[in-house]
C-alpha cells in the first residue's frame, strides 16, 4: 500500500513538473520578440505600350546662369539665380515613314525622311543648383520652381535657334545612307521633302 501511494505521489509530481515546463515553453514563445513582417502590395496597371521609333541623332549640352526676377509694386523684387545644366536632343521618328516615301529603281533607292524633331529638352537637376535667392520670403520654393521652368523653355528656344533641326537632318543623311546601302545593296539617297510656303509663292 505504501509503495502504491509513493508511486502515485511520484506520478503527480512528474505530471506537475511536465505541466510547468509545457506552459513555460508556451509563455517564452509568446514573450519572445519576433522580427517584423513587411508586406508590400503592388497594383501595377499597364497603361500604354509605345513603339520606340525615334532615332536620336544629335544632342546639345547647355550651361547657363539664369536670373529669374518677379517685379513687385510695393515689396522688394523677388529674385532667384540658378546655375543650370541642360540638354536638347534632335531626332527623327522613323515610324512616320510611309511606303510612298521609299522610291526604288534598278540600282538606286530614294528615301524621304520625316521632318526632324526636338524630341527632348530638359534640365539635368543633379548637375544644376540654386546659387542665390533674394526677397522670396515664404514663396522661395515657388520662385525657384518657376525659374527652373523658365530655364527649361529657354533650352528649347536656344537649341532651335542654334540650328539643332538642321544638324539633325545632316546627321540623318550621314548615318543612315551607309547603313541602308549595306542592307539594300544599292545606292541610297536620303532626302527630306521640300516644303514651300503658299503665301510666299503667291507674292
């Protein structure tokens, strides 16, 4: 009888110790700090697929000191001075070539190219900086932004004035003529269609 009671007590103590160990393990798992879970959700929608048919033929790089001033009636004139780096790129859109623009003879091919375009003009912000801002008060950010917008428009005007479209035409002839001759095995003449102003012709 005593042996049975002893075994019974040993069994109870064993069960108690096992229960303590079990709950301790569970509690430790709950209190242990786990690494955070990062969940990123994307909802990407393809809006448009564009055929890249523009052949870039010349790039102009600009450096300019821009002074942008806002004249005020009562307060001092706000002024921003920028040191700007920018570029303009002339290209030809080859997707605009039609079958009627290619005239083939026995040993000669004449290709009429589309008009050259100013396809890119922009400011390289990583190479530009704000040199000085005066009397902008609370509108400093807007003043600087307007100055950069004006500077970007000036890049377009300067590139056109310096003849980037003419340079694009010349480069198109130099680059495309040998390439097309090698592909076709014929003499190739790259041309641009002449455009006349009707008003000028009537005078």
